[in-house]
C-alpha cells in the first residue's frame, strides 16, 4: 500500500531525481503524458534531447513479468521489427526501481497518430504483425498470463462479483451467468478448434500504432503483452463486420500468411475475444476504483444502467458466438458430404469463415 501511495504522489522533483541518478542531465522539463494505468512523462535533457519515462503501477506486474516485456521488445528490435526498446544502462539493465516503484526509460518516438488506416497500409500492417507473430512463436512467456478462462476471464469476473460492484442482486446474477457462459464458450472454442496460443502484443489497436517517416508503422506499448491467440491482435484493427471490406481483410491475411501461419478458424473466436475484453475492462476499472482519477474518468461505472448495458451487450455477443459456431459446423458438414460424394477434399479459404458476407 505504501508503494501505491508513492506512485500516486509522484511529482516532477521525484521523477527528475530518479532520471538524474541514472546519469542523465535533465533540464527541468517534466511533462505528463496521457496514461491512466501507469505514470508516463516526457523529460527534457540539457543536450536538447527528450526521453520518456514510464513508472509502472505497483502490484500489477512483477519485475520478472516486466523484464519479459522488455526482452520481447529486444528480440523484436534485433529482427528489425519496428518497436521501441527501453534504454539500458552500462550494466545492461532496462528496469529500475525507486521508492518501491519500477520504472523504465524510452526514446521519444516522433510520428503521427492514426485515426484511420489508408487502404494500402493494411499490407504494411499484415507484414508487421506477421513478422511479430512469427518471432512470438519462437519462445514463450513464463511470468505473464495466458488469455484463457483460468488466468484471465474467470479471475476478472470473480473480482467484480466478490467486491459487490453490482448492487442489484438480480442484475448481478444475470450478469454473472451471462459472463460465465461466454467465458466457458470461449474456452470450449479454444480447445475444440485447437487454437494455438503464443506471445502476442495483447492490446493491439490504432492508439498503439503511429506513422513515422523513416520506419512506416511502429507498434508501441507492450505493457499488456501475454500468451494468447493471434486473433487478439487483429480484431480491434481490421474492418470486421462490413462485407464491403472483404477485399481488405483477404489481402491483409494473404500478406500476413507470407510471414506467419494463419488458421482461419481463429475468426470464430473474434466475438468471444470481444466479450472477454468487456469483462476484463470492467474488472480493470473496478480494481482501480480507489484511485481518485478513475471515478472522474469513468463517472457512469458501477451504476445500474452501466451493468444493465454490459449484460445486454454480453448476451448479444454470446448469441453471435453461438450463431457463428453453428454456421461454421453446418458449412463444414456440408463440405465434408460433398467431398465424400466426389472423393475430393475441398480446401477451406478465408471466405468460409467470414460470416458477415
């Protein structure tokens, strides 16, 4: 608890002293950057350069899990995959600690925020994620979670229920049963479809990508990297749900497949991953509710209206999951019967797995 108090009371003097102690010469500039989970600051140096320092929220990641994040970044950079690696000391350290708080230092990457991808950028995106996932399969995380029911879904749901965030008991029961059905169905799909889990970015959305002049797309913020299905790194980026975007998706996966294995069955867990994110996002806010900034940022969290909307959304997602599952196996059975009749196996393509066409 003392570490958390130090974290919340971080001030420019404390931050600059931490940076100076590592041999930097700060010029006094210390500008807070937009980050809710961690504390991130842009620091000016007397040389005219600028760096970024991230102070990790205590009690979330162990030093081992943060070090695995850094090691993954170093691996990616060594393979010329455009990521940002933390600064290392002469001793080779990239993770430091002051007043009980872990922190790291990063270069300031200039670039443009992405509001929407240009159509030609999806090819670059497919290449980037294909290379990232290809290297991600080479090794495995030991101290970071797996995106499955046991390590992510169920603990997130249990926290919401155990802490009594849903005051209406009938609504709590409805939410709990709906979320539980969704989590169990997700686990069933992982096992039944034999979806591989590997090292992935974990929180891959437009906010964690920037356009640069020299490197093209650069992927940022591996704070949530974990072991999970590669689909987790796709569903928030690609234009799913629009039949007119079929060509974009197919071209993306065509390029991606040149660098990494792609199993179209991953598309069947898209809705499940969306539902898991609903649950883990609500749990994340709940765990931070005693942080004064969170009630200000999420004023509607915890209201009956909030949980009612969450429950309705999860029910719709679960319905979509079941419909997709049934459609897949119906089409698969028909394909098998046709193959038996003609003694010829018809290979499945991406088109067999896009249900919005």
